[in-house]
């Protein structure tokens, strides 16, 4: 598939995903109350279109602004977060949808009309699609946060995903030199191996040998922590964790509830009994840290995680340099309802399962720039999160396949438990 065909195919797929996440919502659901971790769905739609318009239609094709009076409202770094809920600020659904369709249609026409696309044109296309993919995922966790129905394209709750019978165990990653990130692109070749500025420039690092869990922490694993009253035991919580817990008092993770002696979990608008084989989701960094203290384990560093996922050959995906999307829980294929031992065919070179998809994974690292970091065309993609967030890796069951790779770095604030994030653990350093 040519880069032109790939761009057009990805635009069509991501467009369909975004519309399907909004068009089945009622007027009441579209008017969701303010919540710190989400955006109003209508604003998400207009903001995604504005990104296409600003960087491609205006920035590359030199078109006049479609609705310049709304620029500040669609720009996430101009309009305050709470203001997106203020009556009369964000246009209505129909007018926003009209703007969105106009932008997407014009983008398609430009990309399809060329006999050959320039490297910059392809790169900009990849960039704006990747940005929309991020907002598709945020719409999915908006539905989870708000207790809305699961996406229509999800099999959540009835995975049918094949699982191995191998129990959770550690695999050994040998000491050695591992490549982290993505090499700085050659002049005029940015689109050949697309990445964001926070992944560049790649570098080699020497790592001692370590042991890492072959699977994500499961609901059953974390249930033992909960039932040992670990949320109330100070010895497992760091200063930061204890502070978070005081401000977010709980005795179990978000969306858990105990009924008549049994634990239940809410997935979108449905409650189900906890299946101990499924991956733990919606967990803050502080809860992950406390679990590790309780279990005598530790979180991997982001460099250890990446080495375990890529192997000595620095693979782009756990199984090689090309992805077979059906080998992972991505794009709400199962939305986190596949067992942690599922997808053995996509194991990393050292035998780790589900390092792509299923759950974003906390690492022990603060989110910081690599040495030699250079800001890309969109200055705010990375810089505002540096030093205040932690690095997560791997993607989740709601992540689009075209977005994720082993080198991808996601920044989440350690307080957050609304996003589709879990973790795996490492044996302690002796």
C-alpha cells in the first residue's frame, strides 16, 4: 500500500470511529456535566477537525480559514478546560458536525488529487491522523467515565479471545545494549518511520539483566491486594501515594463495588462480576506503586519496558517491524476483556504478552525529554507534560493500531485512574 493509500485508508477508518462514538449519544449524553478528565464530545469533534484544518488545509495547502471566529474555541491551549462546558461557547452538534465533515472531505480531496505526495505532506497527514486517534481514545474513556454504553464496534464483555494456560511468571531480559526511541529522521524522510518529538532522538543504553512479568497485573492479582486491606495500610504507601489517597479516599480501584460479599466492576454502562483472569485497568500510579510495595515487586523503568518489548534487534512491534492488528487488543476489539494470557502469538522476543494493547502500562520514570530533544511542528504535544507526568507505554484496548509502537511514550499524571492504564511488575533488584 502506498503512503497515499495508507493515509486515505486511515482517515476513513478514524473518521468512522469518531463519528460512531458521538452519533449514538443522546442529547442528554452530549450535554455531559463537567468532569476534569474528559472533554465534551462535541468539542472533541470540532477540535479534531481544527487540527486538520490548521496544519494541512491552511498550513500546507494555503487555504483561507473556514471559520476563523472559532479558532480560539477549538484550540485546546487557548480555551480553558472548564470553559468548554459553558453554555453558548461551543457550537451545537449539527453545526460542528458540518464543519468537521467539510474539513475531512477537503482533506481527502487534496490527498487523493495528487499523483505523488511530498514527504512533508505525508508527515503532516500522519500527524493529524495520529492526533485524532488520541481523541478517539479519549472519547472511549469519556464513555467509561460517564457510564455510557460501550462503543458499537467493541466486543467488550464477550471477548472470546484465546488464552494460554501458562501461569503468570517472570521472564529474564539479559544484560546488554538496547536501543530506545526512534532515530532522528534523515532530511526529507520524516514520514518513513513516523514518530513524535518525544521519541527522538533515539539512543543506546546499557541495562543490567532484570526479570519482568510475562503478563499484566490481573484483576485477580489486585483483588488479593484489596482483600488484604492494603488501601488502609500505611506501610505500602509512599508520601505521594498517601497524599493522593487522602484526597481520593477509597478501599478499592475506580469502578469496583462489593455486593453481598462479591466484587463487581463497571465497564461502560454494565456491571459484571470480576473475572480474575482479565487485566487490571483504571489504576493510578500511586496504586500501582503501593501494590508493588505490598507484593515485594517494583515497576519497570521505561527503558526496561522498551527493552523487554523490542529485544536486542530494537523491533518496532513485539513481533517484528510490521503489525498484524488482529494479534492484539486494540481499537476496542475486546476493550480490556481478553485474559492476560491471551494473544501468545504476539509475545515479545523475551516472552512478554500484551505489551501492545490491552492496557497502558505505568513505568517508574517521570516523563522527560531525551537528550537532544527538538520541538516538532506542534510545540505542545510533549512539552507541557515534561516533569509533571509519568511515562506510560504500550497502548490500551481503546488505542488505534496506527498510533501505537514500542517506542511510543504516553504521558499521564500519576493521580489519574480514569484512563485505560494498568501495569506489569519486575522482580526487585538484589
